[in-house]
C-alpha cells in the first residue's frame, strides 16, 4: 500500500504541494525540522572596506605618508627655518656696554669689548650662534677698520658678547677715521659685518650673514673739561714743567682708552702760552680727574696779565691736542684725532699767583 497519504482533500481544504526542486538550497531536514545554516552575509561598512584595503596595500600607504611628511618637513628645514633665523638676526640689535684699548703700540693694541644682544626669537631652546670673524666699518666705507673674533653665544635676548684679543692694525687710515669719530662726534654709527653659522637643536647648521648698524656716543671734542687746583711751581719738575694742576674730564661714552703721555698746546687769542701734558693718561668713562703738568711761557703770561681784559687773572684758553706718546713712540691712531680736537675753557690764575706772592698782578676787573 502506498505510504503516501492519498486521501483526497476535503471540499473546504486547500492543499499546497511542494516538490524537492522548490526547496531552498540553504535548508536541510533534521529530525523533521528545517534550519537555516547559511544565512546571507551582512553588508560591510565603508570603514571596514577601507581598513581591509589599507591592510592589503600597507606599503603604498606607508610610501605616501613618507612622501607627504618629507614634502612638509623639507621646505621647513631648507626654506622656512633658514629664512626665519636670518630674519631674526637681521632684526636683532647689538648694544655695546664697554670698549677698552690697552697695551698700546704704534701698530697694535689689546682690545676688550662687552655688548648685549637684543633679539626676539621663537626657538626654544635658543639657537647657537657659532664663533665667527667680524669686521667693523665706518659708516659709508667699504674697507674695515678692525677685524675681531666674535665668540659663540646663545641667540637669546640679553646674551652677553665678550671679546678680548690683541689687534694688529691692518688699515690705519680707516682706523684713524673711526677714532676721529669717537673724539670729535656727539653720536655716530659703525657697522659690524661678516658671515657665521647658526644651529637650532637637532636641525641642520645654517649660514648667517651679519650686517648690523651699531649706534655709539662720542667724546664730542671733550668740551666739558675743567682745570682745577692750578699752581705755579717754585721748582721745575724733571720733565721741564713749571706749573701743575688737575684737569676734570667728563667722558659720557663707553670707551676707555690708554693713551700714554698726551700733550696739548695752550694758547690765548692764537698766541701759545704753554704746553701741557697728561702723564700716563687713561681716558676712562664718567667724570674723572687727572694730574696736569704745564710748561708755561712765563714772560708771555705776564704780558697778558698786564692787559685790562685779563687783570682779573682769568684767561680764556684754547687747548689744541698735539700727540699721544707711549714708551717714547708716537701713537698715530690717537695723535691724528687729538690734533683734530680743539676746545676752549678758562683758567683762573689768581690763586696760583697769590700763592707765590704775585697777587698784585691780578687786582683788576677784566673789563676792557
């Protein structure tokens, strides 16, 4: 007997017949129950697709990262960094605080300089400015008057620049020009020029150009000079001086110059009445008092005191620089500006004449 149910459906029933060909391929019969064993795979997200692509082609992405990084870093290292460093050096200021010249010879001297660096830098730690050879120029000149070694410093605001070395003068005319500005100007400028190197942290060392204008104050012809404690000597000194006194010199500059024996001619109305010497003279900053030795033409002085204009004992004198002598040798780079330096002052002989019993020579009123 056929095992399949051949019973006809009842009138109110609808029977659906299934054939094996109509069964889903992902269904199977287990214990008369169908189960889904291979469900459709879910759709992948864009992120997962991208991650899969990166993992598959990682070497290409690594190459792109390297190329992109180099495209950013190389311009910074070779363009932005050097330009920024040079710009900051260009905008910096060098402020000298002290300059001295000692151990003087006709062709050399010992030079000591202190200065402060004012600079605005965005680097931390600050870059290092390596030792370099710098040259000083008089404004408008194309030849240097002095070459020095600038030591290594940190390129940060307030760094101190200390220079100390023996200098051999290789351009005397230009050096004399500079000294003439120091002696006879109120304010003047010089330039410091040269090439050096700068290094910031792990970045490469780069070349830096220096062209700095430096503003300085000069002696302004030593106009503020006063002779005090002038006295006529009863015995002549070994150098021939027959009078002595003190001279007060106001030096408003940063310069300190050892000039040896400095000599002057002293005149009244164009007529020389004496030669004066500042022995072993160092012109220091500030107001200082120095001994003064005078060899006077006594006959000429007495003739002047007889005139009504000078009967009060006060002489209007003109002081003309003459020479700077060290160890018996004329120092040309000081002598030249001294000879270009002339100033006027007054000398009161009243006390000096009264002290030796010649007070009657100065009992007038200096009225013409």
